[in-house]
C-alpha cells in the first residue's frame, strides 16, 4: 500500500491498553493504517522517517476549558489590580485611580476579597467615589463582583429582583433586604461583559478564536470540551457560529465539543430544547454540541462551594443548584433527548448530590440509562463517594494544575476547611484506582499573554508532583513551598497521559476514532525530543512537542 507517512524507530505510547507501546506507524488519508513493530512496515510504500528513538503520544484532550469565554475576555479589561491591605486603603486606591484617569467609559478593578477582612463593601461606598460612570470590581477568583448603583440600574437589578439560584447565584442584600451591589457566581456575570455583545465584531471574534487554535497547534491539543459561557448563551452562540464557519473553511483542525449553559433550574425544559437545537446547528466535522452544563455549586474561597459540613468557624456550608430528586428528573429528560450532562462540582456535597441523582435515575431507567454524566473539579469529595463514580458510571474530571492546593497568599485551605479536610483534597488517584473513568482539564477562562495555565504539561506535572515549585512553567501566584498532601494521591505519567488522551475521548464519546494511536483512528499525534515516560517530574511543564500532527497534517 502507498502511504502518506511512515515512521520507524520511535517510542510510541499508544494509549491503547491492548498494545501500549509500539515502534512504528503508518498514516494514509489522515488515518493510522498501521501501528506496531517495524517488521510490519514491509507492506507499505513511501518515504520512511527514522526518529532515532524519539517519543510519540496521541493528541491531547482538554476536557473542561472555556474557549468562548477566553475569546470574549480578549476584549474585556479585567481592571487595575487593587493595591491595599484594608478596605479603606482599597477605596483610596480606586478613588485616586479614577481621579487620575478621568473620562473613561467605565472603571474596572480586580480585588481579593481578603482585603475587606470582616467588612462589607456597598454600592453607596462605591457611589461616593464614582457615581456617574460604571464601576465594576472583580473578585480575584472571578466568581463575584461589586458594582455601583449605576451598574445595578443599567441591568435592572432592584431590591425586588429574584436571585437566579438563592445561596449560589445571588445578589447580596442587607438586613433590610436592599441589594448591596455585591453579586455572587452567575448573578455577577452579566456585569462582567456589559456591552461586549454589541461591540464585538466578526473580525474580533475570529481573531481571538484563531489565537486559541494556534495555541492548540503549538501545544498539541487535538480536542477540547468547551464548558460554556454562563448567562451569555447568545454571545456563545455567536462564537459557535464562527467556529462552524471556520470548520467549513478548513480553519478548525481541533475537535471542539460544546455545551449549553443552564443557570436557572426553573428553565430546565428550555435548556434541554436549546441544547438539542445547538446539536442540530453545530454538528460539523470538528464540532459537536450534545451536553447541558450547570454550576452545581461555586467555589470555596467565597463559601459558595457546597460542603457536607460548614466552613471552618462559620455556619455556612454553601448550597447546590438541584437536589437529588431534581438531578434525577433532569437526567431522565436528558436521557430521552439523547443529550449528556456536565456539572461543576467543587464541594463534597455537590458531587454527592449528583451521585445520588444518578443512582435514582439508574434505578428507574435501568439499562435504558444512557446519559454520560461528568462531575468536574472535585476539589473535595466525601470518603463514601470515592468508589461510587465507578459503581455508577459517572466520569470524574479533575483540574490537575490545582492539585498543588490553594497557593495564593490571601487564603489557606486549612483556614477554610480545618486541617483534617484540608489535607484530603483532590483525591484523583483513589478514584482512578477504583476503575472510574478519570479525565484531566485546565478550566481557565482567559487566554492571557501565553495561555499559561492552559498548558497540559503543567497539568501533568502537578498531577504527578502535587507541587508547583520554582522549576514549574507557571504563573508566580501558582507557586507553593511544599507538595500538597496526601502523598498517595500522586498520579503516574502513564495515568496522566491516558487521562489526557483516550480517557478524554471516552468522556466526549469520540473514542471510536480519536484518543489513541490505533489503526483506523484519526492520525493525531505528537513527537517529542524528550521521552515523557522517563522525564523528570519537576519541571515537566517545560516539555513541548517538536512536531504536531492532527488528522495526519503537520501543524507545527
């Protein structure tokens, strides 16, 4: 057979459990037609490339990231970082900045909540420094904001405005029920992207998406799951329209698995119908939408992650968007629609309730239950739930770059959770060993200058070391002084690669033609000078493929 590409003398990690290592491969018409030893190459004709023992692995899957939010953030000013250690110092910093920069269309700042200490920040205090122009302050983790009265009025938010999900997506109110200007989770997101829908041109959108595609080509990502754009489905649909058109024009080599984001549990029927509509509209060669995404809970720093027990020193334990019975009902509707389900689950109670809901739905539907259910992030998990993922067929998606723990100086896990819970976080190895399907992701929402934390090799490094140290290729605020416990939750390099390849393909339902180096599958593969199986774990994040092939075509 005449082949397009013949490679020999390579160390090929195939991600195929039946044939994990090979030394030769053959590509024709964008597919692997042979993977094995060099003796089998005699059946193929063409130029042979001798790699001299270089390492090859399949293309990488990032199975929870935010492509469309990142593209939007290219055109959003996140604001000046507030310098100050107290609320008063923060207010002075912002007032000085506004006075020194008059006439701006809007003023934006980013501030860590820890600056406030035990105090609150109200719209009246913000009005005092800026009343005639929009003022938005983004909390450092991007899960809450403070705004002045002008912004609230612009968005029609009054004391009578209902919370999208009380206790999770909500407007903070004072003791008299008046909105304060502080909003949490998805209630905050409309303030962040105010005016963007009208101002984004087609050229701007495509330029941002092309920047992401070029990153994928550089780092060797061949497929991703786009985890949605809360409170901005209309804007997300515009980005999806561009991705579909780019695919038709041959500009989209990366497979993108999309989702529709539901933030209001009272709109389940609408959310499912929209997911089905997007499935019809956005199914092309390199694109498909078949998943409904929700925030089941929030984040630990602002106490919106749902916990079994209250946060240390408080009576707050967060809340979940749905209870178990509501999860089961949602899953039954998705099952009937032929769609899948993806849930943000940071706290132990969030994933516990999802598992309970899956169990209820499975009992009722039996073998007819077909929904792929994914719980992502899983920072904290109850001991009794660790084995249930495998038992119930629920996919556990972790963000391994986070497994270094909360390294930023403004908060410590032990302060949030107490020492016992703090040292039992991110238990991916236990779940992996149980036989559950475990996958890896980056979950970043902004591209930044260099896509820093999107780097899958950083995820691999921290997954193996549970430590982001001076040898790691990562932002300074990620660094930690010591590895994060527990020691026995460290992953192996083989497990990291499998979770980023064939396991990711299984999560997205494309394992029949992607995710491993096997005859008949798409020829997505990466070539490295360095042998990743024996590379040093510390500093692993500096590894980069020298050659990237997607569908048999050289990208890099």
